């Protein structure tokens, strides 16, 4: 799967979660292995937390990658040889943004 397809899929997922609670809840339920009825309160809170923390445009975060590398280095010292700047590539998201993909998703 190309990086373009992956980024578009992520962006479309973000748009779906933001715009369709009814569609998002069953997906969240499946991912977190929660029952739609029995765990309704947990699902609702999970949905709100996810929705409130989604970026309109999903640029990769150097800070987030740095955190992951730091955590990984505790179990695998070879992770210290990598820097977030070497891993994060915002160019695809930037091209999608400049081409109007995210604007079109928002309508």
C-alpha cells in the first residue's frame, strides 16, 4: 500500500469519525473489543476523546515519534540510533493539503 493511499485512508477515517458518530461507534467497538450495548458509556467517552483529539490534517508528529523512540530504546538500545527528524515525512500530507484533499473532505 502506497504512502498516498495510507494518508488518504487516515484522513478519510478522521473525517468519518468527526462527521458520523453512528458509523464510528461500531468500528471503535470492534477495535477495542467493546459491546455496543453493555459498554455504551465507555464507548461514548472513547468516541468523544478520540474526536476531540483528532487533527483536521493528520501531519505526523516529530514529538510523538520521539516519544515512541524513547520508549522503544528502553527495551531495544538500537532505537537510540534513530532521530524523529529522520523518520517523519510530512511531504505527502502537505501535498494532499495543497491539492485540496482535506478541504474536499470537509465539504
